[in-house]
């Protein structure tokens, strides 16, 4: 895509801090990192969203994300854990419309605000859970 920043990086029109690259994906440091080591894993074929990827593209994206994550976790000063995140569309925070996975390293010292503790969980009734599960399941067929 002509105006896609990630496509320009993939085509070597823009510089990057690349940590891994093969024929299908590139992994690079986010230039607007939330924490040190914040890495993006980006398929080389331009697709706007994760839901548009083929099964092979999604598999390669996740396998590469896992490979890079293992390297980050081997660098204890950067990561003792991590959040893996893919934003789907602008409503979910996607700012660059080229699918990419975020690997956000977590240490006891960094203070990134993504938190999944139970105190901030949504409270739903048994019936609400059943209705939501049914609606999703019906769309999987």
C-alpha cells in the first residue's frame, strides 16, 4: 500500500530497528514503545486486520511472535513476562491499518497500564454468558 508505514519499512523505504526477518514477516522495535523492548511482528503481505489473514499467514505471525517472545524472555533485564496484543480496527486502538502483533515486555520495574486483574472485570449473569456464547458459536458455523 502506497501510504502504509509498515509497507515502506518492509520495502526498505524507511529505516527500522529490525530484530528478525524472513520471507513472510518482519519483527522490529516499536518507535513509540510503551516499554523497553516493545516489539512489533508484521506480516509482509499487506492486510488491514488479523481477521483478513489466511490460516497460513496467521500461523506464521503467531509462530514468529513466539520466537521473538522467547528471545525477549531470554533477556531478563527486558522481560520477565509479556503481553501479546493485536488491535483489530480503530475502535480497538489500531492506528496503522496493517495487521501487526505487539509484544510488550513486562518487568517488575516497568509500569505499562494494561491490567487484567479481576477487580476490573465486567459482571455478567449466567444467562448473559450463555447468550454471548451462543451468538459467537452460531457465527463460527
